[in-house]
């Protein structure tokens, strides 16, 4: 399969991230259908999401 050349830096970054995700997909990660959707979100994830939300609000001038 021949791929089109990627010119833009952000496109290269996106392509690289996608290839890494593909490689990591088979490393014992739970399948989406097997996740317990009612399970509590880990505290570390909550903290990371809060930091991201604060950062985005700061960037947007909120």
C-alpha cells in the first residue's frame, strides 16, 4: 500500500501517534466491550482531566 507523502508537521505527528496507538493496541489492553462502564474513574485520571480543563480554560481566557 502506497501512502501519500505527509508534508505538514502536525500531520506527521498525528500519523506517528496513530502508528504508536496501533502498535500498543495488542499489549493486554482491555477491549472496549469488556470495560466496566460503571466502575469509578481512577483518582489520577480525574486529576489529569481537571488539570487539562483548567489549562484549556486558561488558554481561552476563562
